[in-house]
C-alpha cells in the first residue's frame, strides 16, 4: 500500500505538471490570438473612427447648408466654383451662416485680382458631399461588418483552441481525480484489510472458543454424570441414615423404656432392701444391745468385743468394695486386653482412616469446588447471555426506531442490502446517525457558504451564476458549476472580457459626458445674451435688474460622471492590458477604474427611475432680481421676489428674453420675424405693468396674447376679442376692437 501510495503521488504530480504545461501552452496561444485580434480590431477601429469623423464632418456641413454662403452663391452667382470657390475655405467660409453676403461689381476679391484658371476647385458641393457620404456610409458599414467578423473570428479561434486543449486538460484532470480518489481510498483499503485481519482473528478465536466450548460441554456432561452419581449416593446415604436414625430412635425408645422399667424395679427393690435393711439394722442393734448386756452380765470384756466387731465391720466394708468393683476390674482387664494393649494398632488404623477421610474430603471438596466453579461460570454465562439478549433487543428496537424515523433515516438505506459487520446494531445506528447528522451539518454549512458566496452577486450577474436555489440538488449543481468555473479558469476569461468592457464603458461614459459638457459654453452664451438683452431693452418699471448665472450642479450622478471623464482623459492609455503606454502603477489605475465603475453602478442602483442625463442636469440656474430697493441675491427659485403679481411679471420677462435669444439665432438664417405667445395669469399684474410687459415683448417682435374674464386697458392691445359659448358648447370668437 505504501508503494502504491508513493506511486500515486508521483502520478498526481506528473498529471499536475502536464496540466500546468497544457494550461501554459493554451494561455500562450490564447494570448497570441487575443493580441493579434486586438491589433487587427484596433486598426479596424481606427479606420472606423476615421470614416465616422469624415461622416460627421460631412453631416455637419450638410446641416449648415441652409442659410450658408453656399446657398447664397448658388442663388446669386452661378459660376462661383470657377472663382471664389477655388480659394475659400469649405468649413469656415462656404458653409458658414451669418456672413450676410452681397453682390459687388468687379472681379476682384477684397481688392486683389487673381488668375484662378489653373487652380483646382478646393470645395465640395452638397451633391458631392452626399455622394461621398453614401460612399463613406457603405465603407463604414463594411468596416463594422469586418470588425464584427474579427470578433467572431477571434471567438472561433479561441473555441478551436479550446477544442484542442480542453479535452486533453479534462482527460488529465479526470486521471488526476482518479489517482486522488484511489489515493484517498488507500486508508480505507488499509482499514478494510485491517478489518479482514481482525475478522480472521475473530473467526480463529471463535473456532477456538467453539472447541473450548465443546470441551466444556464434555466436561459439563462428565460433571453432570458425576453430580448425578453423587446425588444418587447422597440419596442412598440419606435413606440409610434415615433408616439408621429410625432404628436408633426405636432402639433408644426401647432402651429408655427398659431402663425406666429396670430403674423402677431397682427402685422398688432398693426401697424394699432399704426397708428390710433398716429393719435388720434395728433388729441388729437390738441384738447387739442384748448381746452386750448378756456379755456384760456374764463378765465378758465388752470393749474388746466392740473392737473385734469394728474390725469385722471394716473388713466387710472392704470386701463389699471389692465386690462392688469386681465387675469394673473385669471390664478394665477386658478393655486392657482388647483396647489398651492394642492402642498402637488402633492409632495406626485411626491414622489410616483419617488420611483416607482427608483424601476423600479433599477429593470431594475439589469436585465440589469444580462443580461450583462450573455452576458459577454457567450462571455467569447465562446472566451474560441474558444481558446480551436484552442488549440485542434494545439495539434492535433502536434500529427499528431509526428505520421508522423518516426525518433521520434516508430512504436509500431502506433499499440497501444487508452486509456483515463487526458493529452492533446500536453502534451501527449511532455511527449512521452521527454520519447523517454530521453530513447534514456539513451540508447546512455548505449551503450557508453557498448563500454567503452568492450574496455577492445579483440575479443578472456577469458570470451567469444561478441565484434561485431551493432544493439540495440546486446547491450541488451550483457547487459543481463553480468548481468547473474555477477548474477551467473561466475567471481569467471573464476578467479579460470585463477589462475590455470596462474600458469601453469608461470611454463611452467619457464620450457621452464630453458631448454634454461641450454644450455648457452654449448655455453660458445664452445666459449672457439674456442678461445683455435685459440691459439693452428694459422698460421703466419696478424691476431694476434681472440677472441669470449657472453654477456647477450638486447632482451626485453628474459629479461622478465628471470625475469618470477626468479620470479617463488622464489615464486613457494607462488602463487595461499591458501596452507600450502602460505605467508602473497600471494595477492601481485599473483598480481605480473599477472603483469608479462600481460607484457608477451603485448610483444607478440607488436611482433606478433615472434613465437619462440631460444638459440641464449639468448646471444649476440661479436668478438675481432687484425690485426697486429689494434685492433677492442669487436664488435657485423665482419666488418671493415681491408680490404675486411681481413674481408673475419677472417670470414672463425671463421667458420673453429666452424666446428672443432663440429667435435672434434663427433670424440670422431666415431674417427677422414675429412670434405670437400666449401669456396666462395676466390678471395678477398691475395695469401699469401690463402695458410694460406688452411693450417689453413688442420691442422684441414678440406679440403677447392674453385672456381675462374682465376687460380692462383695452387701449393697450391692438386687437380685442370676445369669446363665448353657443348652444352647442362651442367657443365663438367675435372681434370687438381693432387698433391700427
């Protein structure tokens, strides 16, 4: 296993090296393709920009044809292209308006006469411009098609490159995965082999236990037979002892009865003897007294006679003692012959019997101890078996509870076939429960990590990650896709695409912002024209000053767009991929560019209703009104200038001046003309201011039309009409007064 483990480690290292080599080769070829494609696209883009600029110039010239010098020459000087057309500038003179050309006699120009016969025509007519425009539009369309085809060709080459390298890399990764799987399975195989070894050891132990058990059974059978024999012997012995005890009791009873009868008879005899003896003693005493009296009467020595009698009495007492102990002496002599003289023999026999008794007792005790040990072992084994059975029942009940627990037991386990194991049901259930709970915790943790990871992306994210995950399979698919995303190094591809895209976005934002900001000068000119118009032609009234000015907008979106434009203008060639113009802080510049885009994206998210950025968003218009001695200062709104009528008057004057400025611009092309304007809320003005506002507009060829529910200051108006409703609710206009 160790050799195979080392071999697999070497194979994995080799596979990783081959994968790295293929990836390096792929990245090298991909970089070459991208560089070549970028070079071609940049060249094509330069051509497109050049043609677009030419088209823009032509469109600008065509747009300026109306009211230009060219239009006047076409109408008033038919041969202009043979003389003045050869020396004038096309852009700044021929198609310029506001030159007010007039015919003059002579063929000189500004007092200088030139021979222009051999000088070629240096300007183009609108027809030529349109033809050139059509050609340029066709060229531009062709260039855009070629540019798109370059992009498609680039993607095609990259796809072909992927078809070459991806299968090889995938095959190597699969081999590496197989090697890693086998390497990870080695500890399990070692564990399995160890389990098999333990199983064989357990099997050998079981066979040895089986043989020992058979021997134990044989010994138990022998012990059982011995126990039965001893039981039978004990039974017989007990029966004999019972018979002996019965006979002994009967003998004792008979002996007690005979002894009692004998004692009773002896007592009767003794009583009779005692009575007779007493009687004899009394008679003897009486005879002795008579004898002494007779001997004393005959002169005999009574004292000597008394001594002789005492001696006889003593001898008789000794004879009686001898007679009484004669049987004891005979019994002693018999015992001496039968017992005391055979004491050594009896002691030797006693010792032999004591030794035999001790041997039998030891043998009995040994057998008893052995049987007790066997009985104790059997009782212990029986208790263990009962305990084991109870434990098995508990384990089986626990296993049944586990199987019936739908929230814990996976359905797949119900269909899994049985297999041998060294684990008990309880241990297996605990291990399965631990694995399931641990797996569920890990899966919950995995889902939490996925949720935390995908929280960084929106539903329409750049990487097209799926955001709506409901079931477990969705999370696993998300992880597999993410693993494939990382394994195939797609982040680098997206980084490259994003790098190109954010440059395009920055350039577009900068261009659009530039298109807007270049009109700020036009706004300033209009404001200056309005201020000049008031100073030149004011009417004597309460309004002494009306001034307008523009200040930078406080709009955060506008300020951000301006910062982006400034940043792009300063770092236009220092962003994106490494090039000849890249500086040492290219990474910082790219990070700042991304930060600007993130701010821009956040601003768009915070203002979802905002779809456009207009010119009016770039500045804030402020007004300064002086009414008699009341100066409002610079204010954002036209309110509280004075009374309500004064506010209306100021608004009307500003609108009239604004109309007049635009009217003046148009008049340069078409000549002066008059404009009719409707003016509401005329009734709020003071009668003196009504005439003033009318004169203010008339002085600028702006004729005001007012309406009022009541008629007043009729003389101030050139025409007065009456508006009424007829029976059909239609408005009927009737002229009342007309002044010339």
